[in-house]
C-alpha cells in the first residue's frame, strides 16, 4: 500500500524532519530534499566543520530541542531518500525539478510537503548595502555554522524576537555587541506580560536574554529610528534617532531585520491559492490547521506557511505528515493530532502577543529617503518606485516590477518585495494587501546555464 | 457604479496594437476608449522576447514592417521613452547547408523590400562574431533590425494614449459587444457601458470570441513562447540572434542580462497565464551555453512565458470585418507582432479615419480562411495546424 505513496518533503528543518518522521513511523519512505549540507534548518543549523563548541554553546536554551531533532533525523536517515545540498527549483503538477551537484532531474511525487521556512524581512535604509551589514539570520548562521562573528564591534538592530536572541548568542560566544537597537518602544514589551500565561517559557527566556545583555553592559535602546549606516567600503558606524535626538555609535558590522517573511515561491509555482495575512503583512498560501493547501496532495507547514516559530514548525510538520496519511486513507493517531492542533492554536494566539511586542516600524515607508536603494540586485531606488507609483499610476507589485525592474534580479524579490510592497502601498495610501504579490517564476534561485539534465527519476 | 461612455472608437485589448492605435486615433482627434481585461501590455505585448526584426517575415508583411521600422527610432518623441530600442542588427544563423540555402533563397525573395540583407560565410562569421561557437555554416545579417524592451514599450504606449486623452480602462473585461443602429454597444466590467461608432478587436489570444460574435470564426490558436534571462554580464552579444529553422534566439540588453528563447511553455491553472516547463527551461539554458561560450559559467535567474494568439497560416488578421460595418480586426500575430505592432496601430487609425490605409493589408483579411475552407459547414472553426515547436 505504501509503495504507491511517494511523498516529497522540501526542507529539512524542524518542519521537514518532523513530517518525515511521522511518515517513516507509518512505514512510508519519503524523499527529503534540503538546500543545506546537514539537517536542522536555519534555527538548528549544524556546524560545517566540527569545532570545540558544545551543542549548548550553539543552541543555548534550545539545546534539548536541537539535539532531539538532529537525533531523530539521524535515526530515520536509512528510511528516507535524503538529498542534501539540493535545490527544488520548480514544481509542476506532481513533479519537482531538483538541482544538485551540477545536474538537474525531475522527481515525481504522490504528495508534496513544503517546509521551506523563512528569511529575514529586510527594510532598506541609508547604508544598508555597505559591506559588513548582515541580516539577523545571516549573522546567526555565520556564528552557528562557521563559528565566526560578523564583526568585532557589532550593532544589532530591528524588531522581532530574533533581535535579542542573536545579540545574546553573540555575547555568549564572546563577541562584542556595541548595542541592541530596538525600533519598537519599550512600552510595547509590556504586551509580553499577556503571554506569560500561555507561553511562560518563551516569554521568560526572552526576558532573560534582555536581562543578560544588560547585565553584561550591552546598551539596549528602544524606540530607535535608524538613520544610516556609515562607511564606504566597510561599516564604520551607525546613526539613529531616539526621541528626536541623534545618536552615533562606532561599529564595524550591523545585523538587522524586521521579523521574518515566508518562503512561498514553490507554493505559488504549484498553483496554491494565497490569502493575505495581516499579522505577517504578507500574502501566504491558504491552508488549514493540518497544512492542506488549495491544491490536492500539497501541504505547507512551518514558517513557510506563515510565521510561527520553531516550536510551531515541529508541531506543524508532524501534523502535515499526519494529513498525508489521513488523505491516503491510512489510520492515524487521532489523540496525538488533537494535541498537536491544540498546541498549534495556542501558539497562534501567542503570535498576536509577539506582534504587539515587536511591532513593524510603521513610519518607515513614508520616512525613508528617495535615494536609498530598494532593490539591490537591479539597483532601483525607493524614489524610482515612488515615481512609478505617482507618475505611471502603478498600484500593483507585478506592474511595478515590469516598469521599474524591482524584484527582477537574482533574488527574484525574495529580499526586496516586502519593502517594495510597503513603499507602493504607502505611496497611494492604500492597504498593503491591495498591491498584491509578485508572481513566482522558476528557477526560484539562480541555476547554472550549463546544468546537465538527467530527465525523469523514480 | 454603472456609467455610459460615448466614444468614436472602442478598442478591445490594450496590447501594443490596441494602445498604438489608441494613441494614433487621439492624435487624429477622435475620442477613444481603450479596454483591457487586465493591465495594458501585460500579456504577449509586454512579455515577449523583444525582437524588433523585419528579417524572416514573409513578403506580404514587408510593407507593414517597413512602416513600423521608421517608428521605432522615434519612440522617445512618440511615447516619451526610447523603450531601450537598439538598432543592433539581427543575425540569423544557419547550422546546416540546407539552412544556409534557405537564408539565401529568402534574401532573393525579399530583395526588393530594402532590408539590405548581408549573407555571411563561415569564416567571415567567425571573424566578425567570435563569441558565437558551434558549427555555424553561415548567417544572414539585417543591420537595420534590433531589439527593445517590451514591458516598457507596450505599457508606455498605453500611458501615452491616456495622456493624449484616451479613456484607458484596465481590469475592465468586455463581456458583451453588439451592433446597434448608431454603431456598437459594449458592456464591460464594473458596470461600464460604451457606445462607439467603431470597434477595434485587438484582443490578441482572446480575440477569437469577439470575431465569432460577429459571425467570423477564425482558426486562432494559442502559443506560449518561453524565455530565460541570465544575470547581468559584460556586454558581448552585439546583435540580436536568431536561427533559421528556430530553436534558439538571443539578445543582450543594455544592463547586461542575456535573454534567450526557443522553447514553448504550458498554460497554468489560470489558462490566461503560462509558465515554462522545467525541461524546456533547461533545454534553452543548455542551448545558450553551447552556442555562446561566454554564458557557460553564468546563471539563469528567471524564466517566463506569455500567451500569444497564432493563426493557422501564421499571418495576422488585420482589416475590416466582412460581416459588420465599422468593426475592425487586428490580432493573431503568431509570435511576431512586436516589431510591426506600432505600424498596425497607425494603419488601424487610418482605416477608421479614411476607410482605407496607404499600407497594403489585403493579405490579412479575415475571410481568407473561409475562402480556403470552402465547403466546410458555416461557422465551424478549423483546427489550428500543429507546428513543431523545438528542434
């Protein structure tokens, strides 16, 4: 019976691994394709080369979860078809195009679970493309995966739980953190008290990060309006405003980000219906609590289905695995599903608290200067986008792309589209959802022209 | 929010043909409503390859093509931007002796039309275009041809029409059009009703239903040409490349990206949109890497496709309806409409103003299919001829 089932899981982070485990436990052999060299995803990313650091050094308070996930993946390794360092660059019907090692081949699947995760939401401001500026996620990967800091005097900036986590991880690793600049006012953090009842562990951990940072003398500023990153060929300093007053701090690296954005290109290519998620300020694939999308046999879970964090990702991955089993007519553990759904619902409620505690910087879209670069691949400025909006009456994101090239370059809008949508919406004073979203095109990431084609596999 | 507009001309379809007609009509002082079911210039007119070439067109298109030829270098003056038009030349490669013979025969056939084709042999080709690899037998160069940026040109023609006073109604699909005593009545999206003396059917791949509504079924099929674009590179590809027998075409834009096409895509769930197949995209990429060594170690950053109307004989339909006075068709450009479209726009405006055009368009009458298919039951739609799409 299970021979006919050939589920493909894209991504080997918390979602993908838990989905794979659920299928393996039911006697099914899924294919797991992951871009990284080792499982764990971004949050539980493993070292490229072994070093003296212990799991506790790498994952801190999340060591237990990281280790359990890695162990699970090692345990099921022989009962899955695992393709590391491989990119699913296109999905069409019941087949995926997978590139690895200079070759591409087509994998047929019976079910597809997208566990594609998220990347930092980047908002441009003056100097954001100066060498030495990283996303928060990028800064974290440099540390976890390669054991290096992005600089010797690092400023962390932005809004979102990751801001404090990464700063804390840097301090723990012995790096010098010059400051943590939170764009949200201190008062917003009081919202976290509402979360103490539902997710006390998460809230207390967050407070602990902040407390330890302060205890070690790291200045933490709230209500920051970033003005510019200084430096010609390398970051030399950071200028910001706080209660109307200008501040300047010398530093040689900046890590910044404003929460996360889901990676949804494959869901789009597969034809999933999208809905606007006001909390994520983004369009995302429509899905039920089990991860079923509008396309039969296609599931999406974890941060790629809407931002909910690593704990939710594990639960949602397992739930999506059960959904595949249910839809294939196999028996499932109903009690376990009920537990998963209850926990997922609780985390969803808690996300509202987090959003209030780490709000999006509403003023950004109207205050950022015209000459700041919006799309770094195509070198399009904020002003060019605003001009197109005004003079060519552009109100929709694909139209903006067609007329200005925003989102047309190497990143295909993965880095710039969130900011472009905010700018376009603000230019006309229209709601964010009205500007739509960029249509995805394959390949979802650049592909070498000389890649060899192996045709159909399995 | 129902409203009634009274216009001299209603144009169904805001592609490059409809938009350039709208602009030309406004310059003649006629009132115009330009309707599109989506954004103007967002379908084939805006996402095509961008070749601005006369070379390779059949003789019957030459007068029209030459008329358009003089418009392209004047875009800045006409629509306010140059549309990245470059008179780079168009080089058509022959990979076999038979293909070379075919290029030579073509050069003879169009000798009187002023294309100034230059036939180039194997050795000379190597010398002048050393960046082309592979066993190329020879080529034909049309120095006056070039390329431009469709997504800018087509949308900007519509914008220019609007600025010239045309009523441009985007996201306004025409749901019904009928002949009434004083002209036409159109019902469109958002409760828009239009009364017009003339109607232009320039609805591209969607034009068939409007032709059929007036008793003129046509063998209009759909094709989905697909392309890839590379990351930006130093400029090396100095001409627009085509190939006799098809399979590959390529150009490099000012910014340095190379655009390469030569395969066909498939429609998506939404049948009005299409997307390249994975294998099709890789085939194009591999062909490009083989033909242009400079591309071997570069990356494709995107591929895309568009929906284009194709006639069974690959010539467009242009001209007055044979059933309905003051209805004019202009569609079915069969993958080769970009270059001639601005010329077609002028011709349509002349037809409306003067009842005739100074450019011969007899070859494109809509009743040519009825004549071909004499004996077939009235109103039937002949099936589009299957064409080999890749080689």
